[in-house]
C-alpha cells in the first residue's frame, strides 16, 4: 500500500513539473521581451533624432545596423515565445478534455448516490452501522469501515468541487495564454514589416553612398577623423607613460645619492629600481581576446560594408550577444570610456610600452587603474558604433606605432 502511494505521488509530481517549467519559461521570455522592447524603442528614438538633424553618416549607418540587428533578435524571440505559449495552450486543451471526462464520471456517481438516498433514505445505512458495531472483529477494522461509510458522501462532493475548481483555473490560464498568443502574433507581424523596411532603408543609404562621391568623401573624412582620434589617445597615453618613466628614474637617482655606494646597496638598488622595471619588454603569455572569425584585417583594405578603401588600425572579430571579452595579456587599464567610432572601449598598457585596445563593447567590467591578468574577463562584446553587427575591435600599438594584432598575439 505504501509503495502504491509513493508511486502515485511520483506520477503526480511528474505530471505537474512539466507545465510549471513551461510556464516559468514563458515568464522568463516575456521579461526578456519587455527589456528588448525598451532597448529597441530607445535605439529607434535615437535614429529618428538623427534623421531630423545633420549628423555623422557613420553614426546613422551604425544606428541603422543596430536597429536591424535588434529587430531581427526581437522577431526571433517573439517566434520562440509564440511557440512556447502555443504548446502551453495545446497542453491545457488536452488536460481540460481529460478533466471534463473525470468530472462527467464524478457527476454520474453523484446522481447515482442521490437516487439511492431518495429511494432508501438513511435507514439502510443506520442498519449497516449497527451491524458493523455489533460484530466481534478487530476494532481498528470496524472503525475504518464506519469512517469510510460516513465520509463517502462528503468525499464525493469534495472531489467534484475540487475538479470543478481545477477546471475553472485551467480555463482562466488558457484564456490568458490565448490572449497572449494573439498579442504575440500581432507584434510579430508588425515587426516583420518593420524589419523589411529597415533593410530597405539600409540598402538605400548604402546605394546612395556608392553613387554619391561627395557622400563618400564625407564618410572617408569621418573615418579618418576617428582613426586620428585613436592615434591621438595612444600618443597621450605614451607621453604620460614616458613622463612617469622619467620621474621614476629621477627618484631612483636621488635614492642612489642618499645611500652609501656599497656593493650590497648597489645590488639592492639594481633589484628594486623602478626604472628598470618600467623598461622591461617581456610581456608573458597572450590570449586571443575573443573567439570568433576575423572579419576585417589590419592595414589597407576594402571596407566590408562601405566598400571603399580604408586603412584599419586593428582587426575586427565577429561576436555574438553576451560574448565575453578577455585581456590579451597582463597589464594595467589606462582608459575605460567611449571613443569616437569605437563606442565603449578599454585600453590596456602592457610592459615595454605596448597598448591593446578593445572597442564596440556592450559593457565594461574594469575601471581605470585596475591591474588585469592574461585572459581575464574585462567586458562583453556589443554592436555600439558598429556598422556590421556584434564584433570586437582589437588594436595593438607599440608606443604610438600600430602593429598587426594577430602577429603580436603569435609572438613569444
């Protein structure tokens, strides 16, 4: 008997677990949908402002691409949520059919009991109770049968009431899911039209760029301006590093003058000299900052979106939403902020005057002044200021001179 009871409980728990899991998935996706709707509304508002003002062509193209990417993601999420809700409605329909059959049987049992009571009344039951109590059997067995006889009517009523309540709850949930399903399908149809319109707008602007020489010159000027901004930033950081190096040497020289020039003191000074530490070129192990295909190489090449010749100071690595960005080598974070043409970015200074740059980030996990290790997570890839979706801009400089990041990663 105990085994059968445990088996029944297990079967019931299995039957309930699946719907609960599906309902939780629906709630999680609805929450994600609302967040994506907010982000999408914000991006579209920014694009509308750009359309009413004379703004950067690269900024406009970047926002168009971001809107396109987020709309695509939104449509896919709507489809996924629609499938989950549709499956939940189908499951509820099957459960309701089964429950209706159960209620029908319970109602038939109630009718039968009512007919019996109408014909026989309670007299027959009284005699049955008296007979059970007069029998000289096990008292516990007698008590069991007495309780069973007395509670039979109550059990019939309670079971039927419980089934009817369960059915009402399931019908309410089904109605809610059907309403949600209708809303999801309506939104999906609307967003699919918006997606097509956005593709047409992007293609129209790129076609215009191919035809219009003045627009091409404007874009190239913007592109070069962004490149010069990046070079200037590295130049300032290098100047600051050299000043710190000179100051460290000055402090070291002053210490030498104040101390006795013994062999032991010279040995200690050699080991602890800040100037020598700063002049080290050894960097140590290196790590590719993010896994993904290289979509744009270092140097002079045709831009993959603009289709005009540009000089790339770094490389671009294809990413995906939520992708982690890692420090390519140990070093110190010397900048973590927005950079024109690169969006939210991080610059890390490495030993020997090397700098690595990480652009188009969605989020930054470090602060200026932080020491980071090789392969340590520093941010999340994004598509801000990007013209072609989620990607990481990765640049390496030795002093103020940019070098091929891929070759640098392979150097021992």
